[in-house]
C-alpha cells in the first residue's frame, strides 16, 4: 500500500522504514528540511541499530522517500500515520499542539481529495484525543465527515529504543482502534503480512491500551526496586529473588531488574500523563503516584549511599560510568544520570563522566562535568565511581581499571560489573 508518515522522529521513522521493509511505498513527511535531507541521504537522524541499513535499502529500492510536502504526500497515498511528538507540559499533561496542527494540515488537503483516505494516530495520546481534537480538527479543516469521507484509526506503538526495528517487525500484538469497520479493514490489510495477533477495538480503548501497558511496565520496575530496597536491608540478593519470582508464567522474568529507576522519553511521561488524566476525571490514582514517586526517589538514593561512605562530598571527584537512560542508546531523556549529577553538583562535588554514546547530549545539560574518552580515564584520580548505565563494555572492567582511583568507593546503579573481575563494590539494591 501507499502510506505517508507525518513526523519522522524516533517512532515515525522506525514505522516508515518498517512498513517499507514489509513492501509498502512510504513517504515520510517532516517540517525540518535538514532532517528530510539527512533521511534521503540514507542516514537516520537518531542512533537506532539496523535503522540505517534498512533505510538505505528502502531508498535504493525506491520504497521510501522523505519530504516536507504534506499536500503531495497525502495526495499520493491512501493512509497517513500521525507520529508527531506529544511532549509533557509542566503539569504532567501532554502538549497536543503538534497533533492539532498536523490534523488541521491533513484536513486542509482532504478538502480537495476525492478518494477515501485513512488517518491513523500512532503518537501516544491520552484516551479521548483521537475521537476528540484529532477528529474535530480534520472535519473542521476538510468540511468532510469521519466514516463517510475518510477513516480514522488509532494504532499505538510498542517500540523500545535500541530495539525499534525488531519491535516493529516482530510485535507481540497489533492494536487497531477504529472509527468504523471500513477504516479498520484498511489498516488490518496493511498489517496482513505481519505475524502477530491483531486486536480490533474502538479509538479510546486503543489509546488506553498504550498507557496501561507502559504504566504496568513502569509499575513492575518500581515494584522490583521496592523489593530490592527491602532485600538490601535483609542482606538478600534481589536478582536471585526476581529469578524465582519471574519463573511464574503469570509474572514472566522480564522487567524485574532493580536499579536506579526507569528513564527515557516514555515511561516517566506516560505515567505522569495518566495521573494527570485520572485527576482531571476526579480520580486520585494512588498506585501510579507511588510508582512515580518511588522512581524519582530511586534515581538519587545512590547519592545518599555514597554519602554514607564519603560523608562530605564537597571538593571530591565522583566518576559516573554511563549517562544514557539505557544501554545501546544515546538518549538521556529523564535518565537517572541527570538527577545524580544534579545532586552531586549541589553537594559541591566535581563530576567526571564517560558514556560510549550519550556525552554530547549530556554536555548540553551539564557543561561543568568533565567528559572523558574512556572509563579508565574517567576513573583516574576519582574518589568514587557510580555505574549508572549497564553498557556491555563495563562488564569487562577489572580491578586494574579501578586501581587508578584515589579511593576505591564503587557503587553500581545497574547490575553490570563482573564480580569475578572487580573485588569490592556495592549495588543500589544489592
Ligand atoms: C518503553 C517500553 O518498553 C516500550 O514498549 C514503549 O513503546 C516505550 O517505552 P523504552 O523507554 O525505549 O521503551 O525502554 P525500556 O527498554 O522499556 O526501558 C525503559 C527504562 O526502564 C530504562 O531506563 C531501563 O533502564 C529501565 N528498566 C527496564 C529498569 O529499570 N528495569 C527493568 O527491568 C527494565
């Protein structure tokens, strides 16, 4: 099928390239001319394993092109996905201005398009958005009616950074929210060559499935961190406990890793947005509030543990190994490292850091940190070290790498150091 993708950020580009891999003709649309040129040159604007390879292949086969021309893209395609950003506002609600603006632009083009067209919201939007502001803006700008002149669907993404192409091409499930059967049938046909169960439902339910999924995964992580905090006081290894817990098929072994808390552009934002929406509906979501609060606390608890070993951090040099919110990513959005650095600087410490991919992004937020070329360099003359991201290369660190530290105070916020190679360190929950 011929499809257009409005917004070529992390979700939009992965989706566009993924549909091209599955044989569709894809037009990726973005307002950023530079981003469009980068994509057309075969380079993905963001670091995502395998995306560049698939993009180059799709361009070579003529299955994908990027453009700033919304009008042309909609005229040439039968389905348009909306995958623009829905950033958090101060109060935790999501900013829908990009969604509204794209919906209006699509409506303006549909005004003069005779053929049936399906619009699919893929951005993460709170329940009631697709059949609310999206539907209203398209109908107002086009003068046409949903269900009669065009179809409206909601198809949430479940992509993990660093695994986006895998997660797109081999999803656990495909959720299609639809304004009407005809629209849903078009999108089911688009996904017909994916090997995954398809759930057809209404628009609001599809929106809620996305939030409920992410809120559950975030809850699993905060639950594990709570178990870790208790286990640490009991002198029990939470990792071992979670191995036993995860053997229950109803629980599964996934997302049971304790550490310095979840970050990224999704979990924090989605949990806060769901809390905000519930409150707007006069419901107090106590469980989600606790998940969020515990996660915030987990992000800086490791600094308190450090102060137990070095009571006065003023003037001390602390080395952070890892800055990205997760390994195999250059993304530092809501990363625990941001909050740990803030706390250390507030206490008068000097911070050195090393991360294989994320240092340039962190330099924009914390320019006073010394960014080093390697873990060993960052460790040299440091009074303490905190491992914040579980990059594979930190698995190889040995006592020799830590020997250049001024004092061997090593704290691990993620489980990665090899106990047979590094003799003395303590974990946040172990
Ligand atoms: C997440 C969801 O997994 C994905 O389905 C959704 O579409 C977008 O949000 P992502 O944010 O890319 O994906 O990363 P993910 O791998 O889920 O990890 C999120 C955060 O949770 C990371 O900071 C990670 O370190 C943390 N985490 C994950 C834990 O602390 N413990 C775990 O057991 C798993």
